[in-house]
């Protein structure tokens, strides 16, 4: 049997981990990321929480995302459609 103190501590750690994950997910949803160019394909701009390019970190802000989309070698991801979030000023 697990003593109550350890059980309470384990629950608190689990709750903290879940809250940390939620904060990270919310942050990613408000930022963007660039998938580097591969061979003859354009680089892709994704929303920070896009599952097709699940890289953690390396996020860029709205201004940099707008700049990236203005470049001919960067295209928006057709799955997460990052340009829709950028248009909402």
C-alpha cells in the first residue's frame, strides 16, 4: 500500500505535468514554425501546433511568419493553413 503522502505527491506532480503540457500547447498554437526546404520542394510555414511537422521549439512570432510567407521559397502548410491565423491581426 502506498502511503497517503506519496500518493498525494504523485497526484500533484501529475497535475503539474498536465498543466505544463497545456501551457506549452497553448503557446505553440499562437506561434508558427518553418519546416526547412527539402530538395526541390519549398520550405513550409506551419502553425506551432501543426501535427504534420511536430518539432518542439524553434517557434517564430507573427511578424516573422508574415515575412516568411512573403518569400517565394516559403509556402503555407495545406493542412494547418497558417495564413488564416496571420490574417487576424
